[in-house]
């Protein structure tokens, strides 16, 4: 199987070269920024990007989330490196099993999370307009249900037909858990109570958004992912929807990577090759063949408004 994955990579690379696509971006340095309020006494115009300023607590949370997301990605990469992981429940639920995806191609996408870097603080986006090397984190004000969104320079979205900045915009709900949440520390307990995990950690959201962020991808024309639809016709964000969606779409859906990263940290038993259940787990606890799983099942997280960044095209 490893031989097949290597062969496929070579074929894809050849096809890309033939189309004249740009070289991979990994050699390009990306500068990261967090937008904060002006220090000169002025007030940004409401409704503009510059009004999406982050509070000191939000700045700290985003800084921690970047570190957490990279930790999450590295745990996922470790889990994906275990022989036979594609036979596990977790891999089946989130990526459709060995018939639908290889651990190598999933691991590669977690590598994009490791292209994140340490942000500095800025008070205006003006000097970064049309910059192909700058990515700015902003905090959307108000009580809107808007969750999070990635905007890429020159890639239209439903809400912005001419983006001139690279942004990852966090809505109030995606910033609801300001604390840093790393592996361990009672994650299983909190995940087992749906009401307590109404909103996932910011690192979870970041792993998702990275899959949309062209600056962090190896080859954006090929690697950029849009959110896929679940069996109910809505974007698949909830854990139940992710399990029930078309197997071939799972590896194309950013939320599946977010859940994989989260569960690789909180419930590594999901990814043991010798614990295969097969069917979808759903949101209910069941008497399963693997006791550790029955004790650690997360409830379905209600994320209907996770974001709105589908491509127009
Ligand atoms: Zn998305």
C-alpha cells in the first residue's frame, strides 16, 4: 500500500508541473499577525476588517491555540504513523477506512498545520493589503453566531468577492473557550458531556481553518479544501454528520481533520488497529466491544454555524 501512495504522489506532481502551477509554497516565509485596537486613540470604522480587533485575552488565546494546534497536529501525525491505523474505528469514522484514504495523505494535511508560526501584534491591516506573504488573525465583534472563516487573497467567498487580505477570522463562539487545551488533563471527561463541549477548543477550529488557508498549503490550487455537505444537505460539521457523510468526501472535509486531531489527543483508543467496530458511532453512548471507547465517547457538537467560507466557484 505504501508503494501505491508513493506512485500516486509522483503522478499528481507530474500533472501539476504540466499545468504550470506555481511551485510549492513551503519555501516561502509567511508572516503571522493578530489585529489589536489602535493605540493612537482612533476608532476603526465599524464593519471593516480593521474593526475586528482582538482583546488581550483573545490575543493570548490565539497565541496559545497556535501552539496547541501544532501539538494536536503532531499527535495526529504520530497516531497516523502507527502500522494498521487505517483499520481502526477512528480512521474509518473520519476518513472512510483504507478503501477511501491512506494514512500518508491524511498525515500530509496535518503537516500544513505545522506551517503556522508565531504572530506579532498589529493595529491596522492597511500595510498588508495584497501581500502574498502575510496572514492576519482577527476577532469578529458582537454576539453573532458566525463561527470562523478563512479568507484568501484573490479567492472569492460568498461574503467577499474581491479579497485583498489573507485572514483567519474568529467569531465570538469560536473564541468561547479562551483557555489553552492540550492533550491529557481530563479531556475525556469533558468530552463525554455534550453540554460542556458546546464549543470546541480554538486549536480545533484552527486545524480546520488551516485546510482552507492557501498560504499554509503546499500547492493551493490542488490542496485548498472547501467544506463538504453531509447526508442532510448541510455542511458536515458535527461528529455524527462526519461519520455518515459519503466516504469519498471525508478526506476533503476540513472538519474531519479537526475531529481527528481532537480525538487523537483525547481518545487515542479510537485509533487502535485492533479495535474495529465499523458502523457509525453517532452521538449516543453504546455498549461497544472496546470498553475504553464506551467511556470516552464525545457527544455530537452542534456546529451548524461553524463558518461560511465555501467557494463561489
Ligand atoms: Zn470550513
